């Protein structure tokens, strides 16, 4: 390869270099930083530092395949390139992770920063007429080292939620959930998903939700070796404040199992020596929306009239602590659903003793019941309907959904079912509530959900009121 130092002045123009290809022809190589949408012909020499799975899509303009790659040049500048339909079919097997290529005849446009996984004002699209040539002879001399990542510690994820940024995470797999599906709101299509719990040296855990092909392919591979506590590397994950903090894969996410990189080796050594027996906590437990019971019940304290304002919860869920009473529970509501004992997904009842689980794809002769309870809360400022799911409803009622179902079926003069329901009412409690806006049939609605329930600590309440009086 001709070095820049031996090139003539005519060969070095505004950061461009003329480099021979393996075919013996010369190409003027441009740095990624110099590219813009108004530029004519250009060629870049880049290493593939990330590659997403091949995915299928359907929209009003048709259907086909699509995938993304992240390309990095010798200056360390990155750009995301996307290939649709014919281009995806043509280049998916050609573009391989960690290899070096000459790429030309692509187009650029302004990047959608909401979905971009690299820092660049532009993003690239390659079509079926684009040219991709592997730089076999130059891979070893390419300045950029083999793929590098900037991993975010699980304990630090909460710091970046508001920034709406994508993150790279490396963790030991603690558990792999079953493959389930959710229905897309727009067309009711079923979308595969699978939850994976990760742990790292910060001794905190986080739930990573894998979607679509990643849930089916890489998720299945993880499930097969989950007992071995594999190392999972995931690049380009979306952060969410669900349960305080959580992660989700996107169509641009790259997932590698047991990668051969120094960081993974260090994580494995820590896990084998200390991590297996070390205590851990969920990363979101101390954040808004988390489930840490030790959180001060005065954090985000509000009254019901403040929560039920129409604009509360628009954009993203907000969380409050409310001291209130349950004033009413509908006695005739569907307070539970029949659930799979493995994945908690709703079962299809085939007969009185046979059930089918779509998530586990198997029949079962047993089931459990899980709460989906509606209740009305009341405080001095007003009232509000809230939803309480299994753990929270069980805490309120003091009995499991299975036991309450049995009480309901045996209702007689001594109606234990009604007694259990009435017992949950008019008890002072502090509720951790999330408020979110949903849309149904074109109409926006506010949804209030109970996240945690704790008894009222009257000593602490008194001290809090006294402190407020002193400040006043």
C-alpha cells in the first residue's frame, strides 16, 4: 500500500488519498467527515464495526428485507448505512463484521437523531447499484483497531435516560425468559419478545428486552446455554424508564454471545471469582418507577387532584407517592386472568383441565391466576380509578388470586370473598403510582397504575408535617 508520505501533491487533495485496490485500479478515498448529500462520486475505506440482523418489513410501499451497518474510517469517524430490499439481499452476506471495504455510489441524507446509533449529522443508504469491494490486502494495515466499544455500566444507566441516547452494555446473563409475543397496536401483528436479565461488576442487574428476530434467534441461543451464565454484548440499545430503568433492542441493535474481547474476559474473571456469590440489586430500584421499598414515601408526594390533571403523563410516564384509601372495588369485575405457571402469559382454556400457552407453545393441565384489579382511590382532594396488578393487588387483598377465586366459587352465607374485598378498603396506605397517557379509538385517556404499596408510617408522617410547619 502506498503511504501518504510518498504520494505526490496531486494525490493529496483536501484530505483525500488515492489508494490502489486489489483490482489494480486507483480510487480516491474520502474521509467520512468530508461527505455530504450534495457531493458527487466518492469512495470511502471503512471497517464494519457493527451489523444488525436481517429483518423483514411491511408498509404501504411494500415489503422486503432491511439491515444496517456501522462503518468506521481510519480517522475514527462513524456513519450508519442502511440497505433495503434488493440491496439488503445483495450485501447482507458481503458485508461482514470487522472486515475492511471500499464503498461507493451510496447516497446521504440528514440523520434521524432519534434512531441514530452513531454521532454523525448524516446517514447513508446503499442501493443495488452501490459498489462494495473488500480490501483484503489492507485490512491488517488499517489504522483503526478491531471493533471497539464504549460500554456503560449497569449502575450508570439511569444517568442517561433523559438524554434519549443509545448505549452499549456488557453483562453476565442471569436468566432468560420464554419467548412471548405482543400485539402491535396499528395492525394487531404479533411481535416476538424475550426478557434477559444482565449483571455486571457494578453488582446491579437490568432487564433487557429482545424484540423480533433477535428475540427468536439470539434469544433462543441464550436460552439454550443460560445455565452456563454466558456473557452478552449488546450495541445500540434503547434506554427506558420502565421499572426505573430497562433496556430494549431496536432494529439496529447488534448482539454477540461470549465475545472474544478483553472486557468480556475481565467480566468473566470477576464473575467466576466474586460475582456468582455477590449480592445484587436492580439498577432501577432507586429511580422513579423502580420497586425499591426503602425509597422515602415522601419522594414525589402528591394528592390525587394533582395526578388526575389531563396533561399529566403526556410524553412519558410520571410517578407519584400518594397517601390515600381504597373507597371502592367493583365486586363483579374480572379481577384476575388464567396464567401460564412458566411465563405468566394468559392461557387459552381448551377444557376444564387443559390449557394452551402461546408463549411457551405447549399444553398444560395446570394454571395459576394473576390479578388485574381496578379500584377507586380517595383522599381529601378527590378520587381516581387505578389499576393494580398481581403483586400489588395481592398486597392489598392479603390473599392470592387463586385463593380469592376459590372463595368466590364457594360463596355462601359466610361470604369470605366479600369479606376479603371489603378488608382491603378504607385502610390508609401510601401508593406509588405511575400516570401515563394512552390512546384508544382515537381518544386519549390517562392510565394510573399502582407500582408499590406500603403501610402508612404515622411517626414519619408526623415528622414530615412538623418539618413543613417549621419551614413555613
